[in-house]
């Protein structure tokens, strides 16, 4: 009983802190996103070295970087969860089935069959058209191309293999999303998120999403150039040295940034020492 009282008091203090941070202007999750990420946290996803990516992860940079985020690049109707296949295969533990976790939040979530394998799902969607996606880096072999990967640590659920995702989720960092008593999450390092957004913006056919990618990248680059210039320059160099195709995409993505942001990025890379 005493232990329960301690937990309850701690949760109440954390809720008060979350409200104070929200009042100070830090972004908070909408109810649907918050309950989903909280359920995944409680199910053990982040303990199993999973990483939250996408727009929900972007929100978590406001506090650590000390930036105010415009509401427009925060709007989303999906939650993206990523994990390396090798970690999932060998970590030796498993969380409950993601569909069961999602049903604990909203019974209307349904599996969406994958286009290349109708018996595997990497996406779940509810009646309000909110999507939850599970992702994993493309392992490079043609044998695995476009085929969903079975993730052992995620109770065997499928994950969509994506190029460049290994760069994004390498050595992630910790943060907290403001919802209820606060949700501890693992997210990509901010500098890798910023550079990765330049790459995916070029690859997208959806121009609205591409513009959102560039906007998120701009916000982070401008903050990182001041607060974490060494890390920003290092992430750029790693991506730049990954090959000719990467360099072509990086140049195209950089060209979409405002001129002042381009100049800040180039100056940061040159000052720290890089290409």
C-alpha cells in the first residue's frame, strides 16, 4: 500500500511538471497519439531498444534543444516505431503483440495486409484513419527488398524495410514526450533526424510531406548549428561519405532549405572540419 502511494504521488508530481512545461510553450501530444505511445512504452518497446521516429519524435526535440516548434510541422495522423532486425532477432525478449497493445487503446485498430505478403502486417489503422507503422532498416540484400521483416522482439509482427533508416536510428537518444505524467521515449539523435529529413524529402512523391520534411529539418539545423554544431557536422559528414547517391540526395535536399539555413549548415560543417 505504501509503495502504491509513493507511485501515485510521483505520478501526480510528474503531471504537474508536464502541465508547467506545456504552459511554458513546449508541445504536447494529442490524446490519440499520447495513448498509443504510452501503451507501447508500457509494453516494453523502448526497453527492447525500439525507436520512435517521424513527427512524434520531432516533438521531443523542443525541450533538449530549447526551441519553440510551430504547430504546423507537428500535425500527424500516424505513429512510426522502428527497430533494427538484428536487435529484434537476438535480444532474447519480446513485448506483447502490437495489435493487442493497440487494442488496449482502441479496439477499432485493424491489421493492414502488406502488398507483397498478405499474411504479414506492418501497418495498423483505426476507424479514425490513424495509422501505426513498424519499420526496420533495409538489410541490403535483394532477397529482402520490399518484403516485410518478421520482428521477433515485437511478437513476430512485420516491419517495413526502409533505406537510410539505419543512419537515422543509429545510437539514438532519450527524451520525454509531454502527455499525462510524461512518456520516456527513445528517439533518433536530432542531428541525424535533421540530415535524414533532407534525404527523404527528395525521395517523396507527396509534395506536402516533402515540404514538411524540409521544415522540420530547417528547424533542427538552425537550433543544432548553435547548440550542437559538432554533432551536426559529424552527422553531415557520415551521410556525405556514404556514397555518390547519398551525396546527390543531400545536395538536392540542402538546396530546398532557405538560403540562410543552407549557409548556416555549410558554415557549421566547414568550421568543425568536413567536406
